[in-house]
């Protein structure tokens, strides 16, 4: 068993208003996709403030904590809500991502998947948005760079929405390559190819609506994979959103379940070539529940197969 699954049971305490796509039922759908896989299980710990403070200023962390409601909902932006259990859920998602980095970098496991909500890739330095409160994958990346002192890491974001938060948090990080594929035009509106980061270390690959399997794979093969290979990362982190799936109600990229298996295999190939297979994958979006179950099964099934 060399693939670690970090579950955050606190995910079930992060409630959103009725009809909200980032719903609590997503967690059960993800768990259904993990059923039957041979994984080492662990629960997500609470994040250390020091890890969060690498990405967000203390005043933002204090603001989020202060906004936590006693009952009902508090709203951080037009579509980002806090229920009484949300801050703890977000803090466990971050703690889980950091624990996944620690386990992979210690050599205890070769790869890891974090099953936690809320997602994180839209959260900017001082702005919660797009269902996201803290920049979970960026915080994990900064822990790998600054606590574990890796030379270079790569973050790959295949969620259908641009990871504007990850881009914001890693914009000035010369040792962090950020590659994102996403539908454009679509929320949040950022992610054009001209956005390249302060050190030219950001690669945005916008895809038009109905870019199906073939052109998607071509874009990865011609743009994203060569860039990761040239970067020679010591660790690959994945923002694993499954809302590019054809069945997803929020977007229209028309990817198939098998595309997630293919993409995961190819990212594991790169990890095998450059960093002893080290991959940490964190759940982001995915709003059609059956497609989420199937896509998580495909993605984590490959991680398990490729774990050494
Ligand atoms: Zn998304």
C-alpha cells in the first residue's frame, strides 16, 4: 500500500445553502469513488497557522475565523458561504494537504490524494471566492518549498475553472511552476496565456467550450507536459477538479472519465522521470455526483496502480 488517502471527515460539516453546487453530498460521492481501492487511510489533521501564513496574511485568517457563524450561514463572497463547521473543514483540508506533502516527501508513500472540501484553488491572498476559503494546494506547495526546502515544485490544475487563487499565491514564487488548463471564457475570467507570473513560471492553457478528449490530450502533450519535463520538479502537486467532465452542470469541456485516468498516468510518468513518482493530489471541483464518483475512481485508481 503506497498510496495515501487523506480523508477529512470535517468536510461533512461544511454546509452550503440548498441548491448550491458545492454541496455536502459531494463528499459521499468522492468516498464512493474511493471504495474498493487499496489505499493507506489517514484523517486530515488541523492546519498549523504557520502553514497558512505562508500564503495568507494574519489579518485574513483572523477575518475568516471572525466571520464563522453560530448558526445558519455567513457569506464571504457571492458564492462562498460559511456554516458553523466550515472554518474547521477548511482548516482540515489545508492540514490534510500539508500532511500529504509530509508523507510523500518522507518516503513513507509515493503518492497521496486528499479527499476534502471546501476546495481551494480560487482563494486569493486576501479574498475568498468561488467556493474556496484558503489556497489549499498553494499552502501545500509552499510547505514543500520552505519547510522541506525542495528546489522546485510543479502544480498542475486540471479543474475546468482557472486556478486564479493558486496563480495569485504563487505569482512571485520563482521555484513554483503553475500549469493550468481551463475552459475560457468561464468563471473566474482569468487565465489567459499572457498571464505568465513574475518569473515566467506560470503556464495558462485556456481551452474553448467543447474541447473534447482529443484536443485536450494534444494540448497537454504539446504544452503542459514538456514544460513540466523541462522544469524537473522535485514534487508534482495536482489541483484535481473533475468539472471538465462532460456530465458536469457548471461547464462544457466534454472530457470523459477515461481522460482523468490518462492524465493521471501521464503525470505519474513525469513524476517517475523527475521525482521518484512523488505526487500529491488535492480535490477541487466536480459537481455532477455520478461523474465525480467515476472520475475520482479513475484518478485515484491510477495513483494506486502507479504507487511504488
Ligand atoms: Zn471548478
